[in-house]
C-alpha cells in the first residue's frame, strides 16, 4: 500500500521551545502547549491548596489554576515585578497557568541537541526534566510540562473542583 502522507523529515525532527527564566536558570517547554502569555495579575486563593498553587483566575469564563514555578521548584521567595508573566498552557485537554520570571526566547531543538539529565539520586526529582540543552556558556533545562502538570502532587484537579464549587456558590473573582 502506498503512503500518501509523507512527513518532511526536517520538520518532524525539529521542535520549537519557549524559553523562560526562573531566577538565574533558563527552562524550556514545548511551544505547542502554550496558549498565550499574559502579565501577572492577582488571583483568587483556594483554601487548602499547596503554597505553589497561587489560586485561580477567570480567563474568558474558564476557571484556570495558577502555579508559581519558583515556589514549586523551591527557588526562593517569589516576587512579582512588571516582567513577571503567566504562561497559559493547554495540557491534557486542560488549561493551567504557570508564573515565571520572564519569557526570553523561542528556540528550535533538534533531537540530538538534548542531553540526558544527570542522575542525582533521591535528592533531586528529575522526573519532569526531558534533558539539558547547551546554549552558549549555559544550559537550558528542557521540561516535560505535561508530565509535571498531570502529576498527583500538583493537585490541580482538586483546585479546579474547589474553584468551581466556589463559583457555583457565589462566584470567583480575580481580586
């Protein structure tokens, strides 16, 4: 049987990644997971949510959980500046926002450019790291954002459920 859908070998091997900063480190995620990039705005806290889940925002009628990646990765105290942004993601048919210090670039990643993450043992969880990509004198940490956002420890399903219950009982605001 003849194959009629022939993929361009260059396009199928190169991925585009969105690079963002957390403190002094650079991270990258698959750009196909990014819905939009917004300035940081206040959120509605959800009682009982882990500290790294800042709360929820109402995004055009959808309740979107917001995760502060600095707090999630224990990178010190989170401060919000005019450069702080929220990357709105679509992962596993869900919308979630991540707070980062800034967005710096879109890069192309060839499969042979990524290096495996080193093994740190139990001290560091590398389950969400796809690998490392040398860039200039530094490294960009390539994250598997879908695996991170779908992990049980994120509790995002629980946060969404609490937020929707709150909305039904009187509304959720951005304040």
